[in-house]
C-alpha cells in the first residue's frame, strides 16, 4: 500500500468502475492537530500511530456516477481523524461538479472543455454583488465626476466571469476583490498580521461578507460597504496603471498576469539565452478549473479505448533546447488541447517518429 506523502488517487477501469483514495501516511496525535507548536517538555504532541489505510477517505462507484477532486476538503465534520486545515478553496471543485452534472453523458472533448474552463466563481460573485450594491445606492452611479466609477460598474456588469487573457472585467474584478479581502483581514487582525495571513481558504469567507455585508466586519474607517468598495476600486486602478500604464484598452487579465516559464539555466551568461521562453498572457486563474501558469500536465483517459487518451505538458518532452521537442507542446498547452497519447504497443510504434536507443557499453 502507498506509504508516501498524501495524494489524491483516482481510478477508472475498462469495466466502468471508478474510485478515489486519499492515500498516504497521516499521523494520529495524542492531542491537538499539529497546527501550532507543542511544549516539548511533555509528550502531549507525540504521535500514537497513523490513520489506518481502510479509514482514509475513499469512495468506489458513487451513486452520482462521477468523482471530483481538486484539492478541496474530502471529509466532513463527522470524520474521526484530523487530516489537515490546508484544504484548497472549494471553487474549482464546485465548478467541475456543476459542469459534470450539466450533461447526462460526456465525451473526451467535454473533459477537454472542463480542463480549459476559466470561469471564476468568487470573482464573478464579487462583481455581481458590487453592481447590485451600486444599484441599491443609486446616488453612487449618478454623482457628477464619477465617470470612471460608472465605467467600472459597466465593465463588471457585462463581465461573464471568465478569466480569459483578453478580459478587462476579469482584471478589475479580481484586483478589487483582493483589495477588499486585504482590507477586511487587516481590520480584523491588524495590518502586520494581515500581511502574514496565509490560510489557504482565506478567500472563501469573502463571499459571505460581500453578499451579506455584516456591520461587524466593516472596517471602521468606512461608513458603509459602498465606500469600502469604492476605495478598493480606486486602489485597483492605481495598481493597474502602475503596471500597465494609463491606456485602459490595454488593461487585460493576461497582460497584468503574464506566464513566465523560467528555466534554471536561463540566467547563466553565454548559454542561458537558449533556455529562455518569452512570457505570454495568462489564461485562467487560481479559482478557475484552468489555473493558468500552474498546470504542469493535462490528461484525459479513455478506458474503453486507451489509445484515444490524451496528454499534454507545459513545454516539451526534451530538455535539450536544440531539440524540436524542447517546446513543441507549448501552444497546445496554452490552448488546453492535450495531444493524442497512444497506449498499446502497436499504437505507440505507429505514432513514433525518431527513436533513441540506449545501449550499455561492451
């Protein structure tokens, strides 16, 4: 049985069965959960063993007919063991779940579309709530001299929630939401602690605050949430102007968030230039299924015919910059179109081009 660091293992076979196992060695502690240091003079923090393999989170042939795993929480409050506090926010898993439910039967191209999906639940939620709030406080949209604010509201109102590289609405929504979160956290914890705040789910509670707008969470320097949102919009504009300039037609998500695939040897004089891959606009975000620059591989398996599986990596198979395969997968990776991935010996031999044979020295 697997004994390494915890991983999300997914399974499918030719008979139509599917499964999931959150496998790995997870300690059981005498007390606490290991999230803060223990007093080393006592044995209060000692490990008493590991979670038994058959007690780890797992599922086989669930009634829904599909399984979603995107590093989200996989066990509820009734689970008897502590796993971690560092779950990813639920947005990507929720979006995948919704897309899988949208059709009674899916084909490989449907899974490719899911992998390429750039819709951001939290950013779109924030944008819609800002527009709704401005609609309630009508004076906020009619005051003289507020042309920029009205432009922002129009941008957010027309945005479809997708963090595509050419989207202007995505850039404004994501930055405004980030400034909103930072101001909320700073008011609750203080500026210094807020800078060190690194909880992986730090974004998820913002949905409730921008939706319900409770008075106890409103920073004291603002009289209402509209004033807070206006301040966040102003700060977002300053950030974008500083990085992209004053021409707002160039204010796009991809230009603000370029992808940089940096090779370890790229900075070495004389030889480094051949390893440089020019940066390009990002497609997707941390809260969309397509997480942009952080995708190392895409894989679509077809158990009924393994030779129709697809796979793609970020740059290329070869580490030699003089090889035609050094970065020949880059454009497919950017477009989220993984290539054919033959499995059987006959299919591999048919698809093979050059063959490298390594022979031991005699």
